[in-house]
C-alpha cells in the first residue's frame, strides 16, 4: 500500500516536470530592436554680457548664468533738450564677439553703443511653433521726483558685421510687452542693438531710469 | 566571325549566373541570444547649439552582441545581410564596426547590407559590433524602435 502511493507521487512529479518544459519554450527571434530617444531641447539667450566656460559654443564651451544687467544711457546737453535730434546712447556692455564662434559681430560698444543680443532654440522634430523673443518695458522711465519720459522715446538700430539684413528688426520700445523676433526652431540668432533717445520733448532735470527685460519663450 | 564575338559576353553572363544562381532562397536568421549594451540609446545633437551652418545631426551609439543561429545552413555557401526596417521620417543611417567575423558597413532604413559571404562553418555565429546611429534630429521627434534583422541567402 505504501509502495503504491510512492509510485503515484513520482508520476505526478514527472508530469509536472514535462509541463514546465513546455512553459519555458522560447520562440526564435528574427531581429533585434534598438530603442532610441530624440535629441534634447535647449534654449539660450544672451543680452549684453554673458558667461561661457571655455571659449565659444562651437569649440565646446558651456554657457553659464550671468545676472549682470547692462545699461544704455545718455546725458542730453541742455542746449539740445527737446530739440528732436536723437541722442545716441552708450552702453556698459563690452561684448563684441559672438558666443557661437567668437566672430567680431558687434562694433566697439564704447563708441557705437551696440548691445549684443543672441541665442538659439533647439528642439527635435519638424513640426511645432517657433520660440519668441520679446522685450517688456514699463510705460515710462522715471526720475526721483516722479517725473516721466515715455519708454517709447527710446529706439534702436539693429545691425551685425557681415549681416546684410539684421536678424532682429530695428524699432522702438512701446512701453509694454512687444515681440521682437520669431525664432525658428533649431536656428541661431543674433543682432547688435544700438539705442538712441529720440529727444522730442522738454523734460525736467534728473536721471530717468527704466528696465527693459528680454525674454525668449518656447511654445 | 560575328558569332565568335558574341560568344565571349554570353559566356561571361553564364559564368556570373553560375556563381550565384538567381534562385537563391532567402530566410530570416534566428538571432535569439542577441543583446544590447543598453535598453535605450539616447540620440545626442552633434552640436547642441545650432550655429550659423545649422548642423542638426543627432548621433547615438550602442554595442550589440550578436548571436546568429546558422545551424540550418552549416557547410553551405551563403550570403548574410543585416537590414534595417523603414524608420519614421528622415532615414536613419546605421554604421557598424565589427571584430572581423562579419563585415563592417552601413545601412539606411528600408535597406540591407552584406555582412557575410562564404561557407557557413559554425552553427552559431557570434560577433560584437559597435553600432553608430545618425539622423537629422529634426526628424527624430520622439522615441522610436529601430528594427534590425538578418537575412541569409543560400542556394537551394
């Protein structure tokens, strides 16, 4: 009786073993798959002074965050106040070369007042909207007494060495948010902006200040 | 005389056909046991910054340990091809280096390239290849699966 039970148990195990062999059957593979991911997204904007570890982008440089705020300023001679003769502004920016390759893109900011503005928008894919370069200014520049000058009194001329047509169009501030450029996907852009005060009105004495904030926005 | 002139090219043609009969049969090769060094290969911009020249190439690299089951064709002359199924958008270009058991080469999506020609000597062909992938990054918008495969051509 005991012997018979053992035999039965052994058979059961054998049957189980066969079943497991069937379960581990692996079908033939006729090819292998390489999974890939798309390239990364990246965005860069430099207005005036920038920071770069290494020399330039095209030689492997890596940009850093530069919090410096450059100025564009002018002192209007009293004899010229409100004359309508535009007054060229000078800048604290000393940037002449493109961070892309070091090319001398702007001309002597100390004498021309040119402020370098450049960047790029990198994104995989062919479809989708462009990035937007915009600038926001308050309605007016103000002095310590609360006197104002419309920000629209400041205009700029865009240029760039070897650029037949400036990338960022010339224009004037509007005293609010305004679009400067639609930045096509996967392109580099840069311009040198020389500011001028239009000087069309008499204003009280004083130092009038205001800040223009440039923003590059992705869709 | 005219018949003699025609005889030479005809003979050449016949010889060529004899070297590789047109009726060669093609089979997909079982590559069970092939594995990759990484499950996902990130494609990186050759130049992250799109400069004035606008280089939009993305590149990726993966090591592949191949194991081709050729047991059905041992001692038979054969040609083996590595193929890449059609890819989304811009054609992917795959280039590989080998350790000598297979030929190095390049293949585009939707085509195949010869990697072996000769008599199959072993039931399993094992080879490690370094696979470099390249494409226009503007066309590689999302993660994809690239389907590589092997085909063998043998005479009946």
